[in-house]
């Protein structure tokens, strides 16, 4: 039995269930929004593998601690997680992700965890950065709360509560081609590249959640090796890697241990089956 845990259910969650069952394995979805769910000290579930479709993130300015606590409680029961909770955290905390990737000699934007405007301004001056810079919550999801800051006035306004919000300031990488922004998402499952695509938008926040469109992308050897190194660095089995192409080369801005498959489905890439096959193999080890 493979249990997929999801806050409210999503197209990816149900696609994975269908793929797992089509491959002859049992699958159950545990919805954390279920009215009948009660997590007490004796709470447990059955199954060989838990596949979390949730982690710790910031929505509407608040951290989603409930889902994170449920996962940690189930870990006490000795369940096998794919991805592991360590990987989920490493990928959820964008500042820790940058630290891990940087220590593994992977090119990332200059980044600082800040308490206030003074921290941000000191970092910008020390690194000789010009505006714009990028400001985001370290636990932000789906591109929410990501801002391009163009002046001291904006920086002051949006860093007022930085110490309480886990905020980071980041070097702005220019990945605009013509009048459109184009970044790259690559999916790693196990030690293999499943596929990738370019997210295209007039807005520098290119998340599909924010309305970006999808374009095919050729995954050359350099990109393939980069994505695999990122997944290995954060200890991930199923990882989406977000890459910015620039004139200076590739920059990795984050990894996603709960990657969606909608973009891959649009391009006819069977990411759901590839993930399902991996989960089934792992459940038998």
C-alpha cells in the first residue's frame, strides 16, 4: 500500500493514485482537510510507503504547520517516506536550499537571510548589488510573496516584519528573452531525468500558479548533470529543479520536493507513471 498525503487533494495527487493503481498496486489518499480526520497520540496509518504531497510553507502570511506536524508524527511510527522529511525541509526552506546547493558548488544567486531593512541594505552594499533585487519569504510557495524590489523605499516597506516572516533578499538574475521571462523546470525521479520545460511569462514570477505558459525545452548534457547534482545535494528522490538561464550561465534558484506534473502532462510526458513506478519499486525494497 502506498499512501499519498495531501492537504486538499490536487490534480497531481489523483493522477498519481490512478497511475499507481493502473500498475497493479494499492494506493490510498489521506486528505488533511477531511472533516472526519482526527490526529491524536494513537493516530497511525497502514502502508509500506508514504508519499507526502505537502511540506511546510507560507500561505497568506502564515506557515502551514499542521501538515508538517502530521508528517512528523507519522515518522514516529517508523514509516518510510519518499521524499524523506529531511529532504522536504531542505527544499521547503529556500535559504537552506541555497546554502546546500552553494556548498556543493552549484551556482546560485547571492542570498541573505534578513531581520530588517538594515540587514538587507548592508547585504546589497557588501555584494555591490544594484536594484532590482528579489525579496521573498524563505518558505513561500507557488511564487506567492516574491517581489522585485527597485528602490530603498520599496525595500523599507516590504522588510518591516522580515524577522517574523523568514525573509530573504536575493541577487536579481536577468533571465528575460525579448519581452518574456523564460526559466526551466526539470523533473528528477530516482537518478533519472524524466523531462523538463520552459515556463514563459511577461512577469518575472513564472510559476504556473501565477499563469505562466509552457514551452518544450531541450535538456542538454549540462542541464541534465546540473539537475541530478541538485537532487543529490538535497537528498531527494523526486525533485523539481528550477533553473534560470542567463548570459553568465545557469543559476539554480530552488528545488521542489513536492513537484506538480501539470506542465509535463501538457507536453505529453508521463511524469505520473514515472513517479508511480519509482514509488512501487521503493515500496518493495
